[in-house]
């Protein structure tokens, strides 16, 4: 049975090369394993830096932040993608920008569902799951050639 979900996509960025709502919806749907209500917000560097400082005490913008508000059914939370960071990483790592957005969206959705990568064993499980989900979406393994694109959480 397919899990139902609500997704709101907010574009709070000046970047013009960000994915469309249908692309984000497809990625979220493929990565979700339970019912959820999610806000996915694409931000510029200033907001990304402010959020990372406020919630993680880090003074830089990171690629993806995940905020879980309720881990019962339906799962509720926010995922924030920082467009300039995602774009810069894709360029530096010679990755397709849309594929990188797909990876980071899947990564954020897995965090929302309780997956983590702090411990090595957890990281292996999470990376394998990301790779499987991305393969279902038609994307290459993001970890093979260019290394881990995810900033430590």
C-alpha cells in the first residue's frame, strides 16, 4: 500500500537552477516509507547560515538540514536545502546538479525517518539505502567516484 504524504515546497532563493516541485515530489515519494507531512524549503546562503548557526551552532551554510517535529504517524518535519551550497558542491565534485539535489533530498528524507550517519555502521546503512533509492530514480551512486557529498550532521 502506498504511503500518503503532504509536501509543501518553498522557494526562498534567487537561484534559478533549482528543481521543480514535481521533481522534489517524486524524490520524496520514492524515499518515504511512512506517512508524512513535510515542508521542503530551498534557501539562499544567508538563511542557510542563520539556520545552521541557530540549530547546530555552526557558522556556515550547509547543503541540507533536517528538522523532525513529530516522529509518529504522520511524521512531520522540514528539510532545508541551501541552493548556493548545493550548486557549488555539484560543480566542485563534477556532479550533475539535479542528481545532487535528488541525493540531498533523499538524504534529508532518510534523516526525517530516523536514519543517521554519525556512527560508521549507521553511515553504511544510510548510504546503501540512499544508493538503492537513487538507483530506482535513475541516478548513479553518489558515493562512488566523488566521495561523500553530505556534510556531517
